[in-house]
C-alpha cells in the first residue's frame, strides 16, 4: 500500500469502506468526453471533430490490466480519432455512441461475469448517473457537473483531460502496492508495444 499517496484523499480516511473496496476492483469504466478529454471538440473545415487526449492517461489504461484490473469505455460519442486511440491503447471493451449507458453496463457485467461491487466508474456529466449508482465506487473529475460532485464517492484532484485516468490508476494501484512497484512495468521497453 502507498499510504503517502492515499492520505491526500479525504474520502479514504481511517478504514473507510472505500478503502476496503479499492483493492478488490476488477474493472474500471471510463467515460470519454469530460474525463479522458477536456470535453472540447475541435471541428476542421470538413466537419471532422478532433479530440485531445492526455498521454498520461494512456499509461494508466495500459498499466491497470497488467495488474489485473480490466478497463472499459462507455461513451455517448463515436469518432475515428476516438476509435484509433482506444485501439492504440488496446482497450478491449468499448461501447461507442452509447446513450443508454445503464444497458451497456449491464451487458458488460454479464460478459465479464463481474459483480457491480467489483467495478469503478468514472464520469463527469448527468448521463453518467445512469451507471454511477450501480457500481462499487464512483469517481469524477474535479470539474464534473455539480450533480456528479454530489453523488460520486471520490472527487479526483485532476480536471477533465488532465490525467484523470492516471489519477484513478494511481488510486487503485496505491491500495495494492507502493506506486514505485506498480510503475516498474511501465519502465520496461515492452510496455509500449501493443499486446
């Protein structure tokens, strides 16, 4: 456990139930816009939307599965850049253009044969409230909509597109080991290769 990292989260003080759940997570589900991106959309002359992703989140999405925590994405949007980013990172469970996030969540639970208590969800806007009450731990970026800030279990220090997934990965891994140990895998040359 990495106590020095975890002590910065008031939600995790002294034997809190969340501290008991974090080490046993098997899956973290991320929204995209407003979580993995800053929520901005850049339109080119041909109408194509371009999104900015944070490279630190890429490390997180690759590192978590190496430590036994699967990663999924449920997003209301669909675009070629988004598909390319998920492919590059090897994210296997992605629901694009999904407006019924609760149904996608239920399908994912059946596919992976997981209990909701084994799952964390990271979202930033009201559509994410379809899933957040169903999971073991809900998290949101610091700049999430006020309704999510009221209802999520852990409010992250980082804002949308500023390394949210990396912070989530650090939280999950810090409950299992010192972060120095967790990141030993990321230092290896083969870490950057696609599986």
